[in-house]
C-alpha cells in the first residue's frame, strides 16, 4: 500500500441512538460496553471507532447483522450525523461542512453502491448511468460520452438502450456500479453490493470488481458479511462486533494472529494456506541473502505447495513484483500452515 496521509480518518467515532445521546456520551468516562449502554436506554451502533484509510486502499468492513458496519460507513460519508468523535476526508472535518459543501463533496469525490440496485425502471441503462451527471448539470453530449465509457468499462457495451427489467441481476448490479463510477469518485463506498446475487454471478462480479480496482485504483470501503469475499477483495479487514472494531489488519494477520476470541471464531474454519501469502510470513533479511530462486511474495502458501514440499532449502528468499528481495520465508513454518489444514 502507498504510504501517504490517509484519505479518510475517523477518531473515537460514536453513534448512539436514544434520548439526548450527546449528553449521555459526554457523561461517560470510559466505554462501559454495549450491554451497559443498552441497559441505560441507548443503542451504540458505532462505539469509539478509530480508523485510517489510505489512498488506493480497499478496506473491507465485516461483521454479523447488527454489528454496526453499515452505520459506520454512513458515518464516514455523513449520511448520518455522528454522536461524538471526528471524521476527516483528505484532512477536512466533514462534520464542520455546510450542507452545500457536503453535497459538493459527495457529488465530486464519493461514489456509493448499495445492496438494492436503486435503478430507475423507466430509464435505459444509458440514462440510469448518466443520471448523476445530469444532477451535476452536465450537458447531454458530455454525460452521454462519459456514461458510454463506464458502461463499456463494466462489460455492458451494446446494452445501453436496455431497460433494467431486461437485464439479469448481475447486469443490474453492473449498471449500479457504472452509475457510481460515472462521476469519477476518489472514494467509493459499497454496502454489500453482491449479497443479493447467486454464487456464480457473485464470483463473476468479484472478479470484475478486482479488475476495476486494478485499473482505477480507487479508495474503497466495502461492506460484507461474507468472510470469503472479504479475504478475496481486501487490503485490510475491519471486523466489527456490537458497534466496535475488534481488529483491523491484513487478511494474513487476521488469520494468523486473531486479536480476540470473536475474531478467532471468524477464522477457525478458514484454510490458512489459501489465505496466507509468502509476504505475510516473511521475516526481515537482516543482512543475510538466501541462495536460489526467490518465491513471489504475492503467492499463497497453497499455491507454493509443490515447491515447499520438494525444495530442500530451510530458508527461501521472498521477492516483490519487481523481483526485489524483501524478506525470507522459513520453509518449515510454511509447511506447518500448509499441512495444518484449518487449524
């Protein structure tokens, strides 16, 4: 991930529902926990969350229903007002923005895709995709040109004159994604966009989404309750429970070093060799240079299975995409993960 000032930064963010939540929050000296807050007559939908999201990063927020993940994303975009804390976008406290400034921020920098496609049934694909540009006041020729570009980008070229009812569920979702991309957002919020799709189409949409991210390099906050989906898409995963973030880390570290029992339960059925990459196990070189061909840091331990079993070296060099040696891999540690199955 690129090292830079975070695009989104939230500090000690709370969202409480109940009577005079701001007054109640000011009276708290410590976080009394979800149950104690509920007994006091409040629901802590988001509880003391602090996160930084880097430019070009895909942060996946996951948790069970009611964990607070959708509420948190609505706080990050100020679709709902927070009870306490701060949310900054590119260094600007969005809580201090006027309504007009907030609308401009959303129109010019943020794209949003939700589980319900929200397509306008009496408008064609082209008209649906061009709609946010129409709201922005762009002329017909300019918005048509941009809409056709993103329709092609999401693989719907030739269907621009179709109506939503003439499309499959996966195609409708692509229209929603294209509409969101039409404004060329720097920040993209996606709230369980694929959960209504059948497994095969969902997999295809994940492939398409990864292709788009490789091409466009957006800063993305993606919500899902599906751990396999999170592992496949995320640069980092934030796991939520009762409004709080239990752990926020790379998929490798979430699986290898779960921070709490709750996170451990999420990962216990996951085949670690399928998730953990050579770079995730790599240790610093510390002046040594292992001999022989390096393994690719982006390769999973499962993908390296044949090499790990047959290679006699105890320590293997690990290289990045450019071929630069970035660390060393202990072959026995990797074999333990490979042969350990789900444990």
